[in-house]
C-alpha cells in the first residue's frame, strides 16, 4: 500500500496500546493480518483483539470521537485523554480506509482496520 508511514504507525500504535490497556490481566492482545479481494480492489485487513470488558453496543461508534471515554475508562489509572482512537480513525480515513469496532464473543473488543492495497504478483 502507499501512504504516510508515520500516520499509519501512529494509528496502529494507538489501537494496540488501547487494547493492551483494557485487556484483562493474564490475557493477551491478538493481531491478525489478511488481504481480502473486493469488487473495488484489494483491502489489507488488520484486526486487533483484546479480552477486556468490551464496549456497550450503543457506544461503539462513539469511541472514535475525540475526547470520548467510557465511564469505566475515566478512572485515573487508565490515563489518556480519549483522543487515541480518534487520531487512528482520522489517519485510516486519510488512507481511504475504515476503522470499525465490535465486541468479541466471550468478552473483549475487536478493532478492525481496512485499507485499500495493491496486489503485487511475484515474477
């Protein structure tokens, strides 16, 4: 894919750091990378999956808004100001991509990044 490597790095770092912060103690954060062929072309798909408490369904879209924090996330121990996911969302959209979140079965959150990419055929 072509794009701004610094913006993409910061987006990924914000998402992974968030997952590490909110996953339950003794669990791991999982990352998966795949490529999906769509009618419009190829998309790189990165999934960052934690085993935290998840997000109430009615607040999932709001977590990508600047300064938004869930009530339980407002504790001093978690730190942050609620801009990490908003920064990530903006960076991904600047690369014609999408950032989405969904609760995991069994607890936790999956944050999915989709960015158009080029297919390179080996010679």
